[in-house]
């Protein structure tokens, strides 16, 4: 494994923790929140304006245009997955 390539190292780190049944650091919540921040920046860029974010509902309240970027149509057979 080339140690200059981060993806294989991240994968190994994750698999090692799964095998050991331990929680990696950062955990899934940290990763989710970090990804959400990037998504919010992209949506603000795409809409061309400032947005308000509701951390409880994970939506842009009252902003249908911005909210349409939060989900996309899934390919089959993954379209059977439903999120509430």
C-alpha cells in the first residue's frame, strides 16, 4: 500500500475498527456533520444567496429551491429506500 495515497489508509483504518468492533475517530456523526457543511456551501453557491439551516430537521426552512438539492432520485434498485 502506498502511504502517500489517503483513501487506502482511510479504508484500512475503517476496516480495522469494524473488525475490532470499536468506534473510529472521527465517528459517523462527525463525518455526517462535516459533509453537511460542505453541502450547505454548495447549495448556497448554486442558489446564489445566503441560506438558513435548521439543524433539527436538516432542511432550509421555507426554501423549496434550496431543499430540492438535499436529495436526488436514486437509481434502481436503490429507489426502494425511503427516508422520512
